[in-house]
């Protein structure tokens, strides 16, 4: 077994840096309107492009929405959500059984508690749900799509890309929120951004600078213990 004394200092420094980035990252649900400089966005994209993928297929493509286009996209999505049923390129989860339901409920309860929204306050809950389609006020949105022919593996690769994007942004002081919510209305996203039918809409990533005074940003989701998710053999 390797102990820390035999690991090179540079390796320990890199591990500490990565751990700090992962600890610092959270789903930001309240952004300022301050735009991220173009050179910073380019650096995030360059870093994310190093994501590993199945057969190096690099299934992802990114539609980057910024400036006035973000407001127009938000308006289109919000109006669509209020008037139409969900239509997703990927099937939604069939159910959240057992521990998955417990985690989902705990996450929702924690967020709404931070926001001071009671379970019975349906109007406030609807307003908060619609914040997903305002991108929580973020000035930038990256819409991630996968090639339809790559199926599940393309979607998995896109998940890896999203994770790298989130870590890269955090390392540069940029807050993020990965949003599956917009993929629930894939038809509206496809129409507004002129995304071809052979691209499947995986998710969006809202990003910008956090509003430190927004109560939603006090909430942090918990992670399961290793013993709950790791089965060891040998």
C-alpha cells in the first residue's frame, strides 16, 4: 500500500487542489447579472474539452447562449413551460425508490427550507420551479447535446463533459448549475436554438457569478458515505 510519505509533493498538491475544487462546487441557484469574460469562458471550454469519452467519440456539442440571447431563451422557455406538457429526448426516471427517493426528498426539503417556502405554498413553489427556466438569473447558459446515433454511451460521455465543465468553472471562480430541467422540454429548446433532430438534448449548464446574498446559495446537498455506494471485492 502506498502511503503519503512516498507520494511526490506535486502529486499531493494536485490532489489537494482537486479536492478543494470538488468541495467548493455547488449548484448555484442565484446569480448576479455580471457577465463572465470571454477569455474565461474560452478557458472553461478548453478544459472541458479534455473530457474522456467512449472511443474518443467526444459525443458532446455545446450551444452557448449569452448576453441578450439568454433573456430571449428564458422568455421562450418560460412561456412554453406554462402552456405545454413535458417532451424530453430521454425518458425521465420511472420512479425514485428507497434511498433514491429519500435523497431526492431531502434535497428538495433543504432547498425550499433555505428559501422559506412552505410545502403548502403552491404559488411560491411554482415561482421557484420557473426559476429553472430563468436560469436562476445566470447571464450564460451552455446547452449540451449528444449525437442520437451514439445512444446511451453518448449520453454518458456528455455527463462526463458536464462534470469536467463544472469543475473547470469552479477552479476559475465561476459558479454553475447543471440543469436537467430544460431537457424536459427538449422540443422548445430545439426550436429556439435550431438544434437539428439528430442531436439529443441532455441538459443545460447555467453559469456566472454567484449572488452571495441569495438564500438558495446557503443550501448544500449532502453526499452518501462510501459504505453506501461502494461494494468491495477482494
